[in-house]
């Protein structure tokens, strides 16, 4: 998974391959909930 920050738009992207799992203004490094939901969407982790 890759996490990128587009500073000009203040948007964070969390992707795996060519799929975008999260796009938003909150930093995924500081929010474990965002990463957990992205992993759940990919089927890699059961929902808590």
C-alpha cells in the first residue's frame, strides 16, 4: 500500500496497486480507523 499527500489540494490518498482505498483530508498515518477500513475493503482484515 502507498500513502501520498497532494499538498496543493490537501488530500491524502491511500492506494494498493491501481485501486484507491481512501481519499480524504484526514491523515491515514494518524487515524488507524482509516487504515482498518481500507484493509477491510480489500478483504485483508475482518471488520472490528
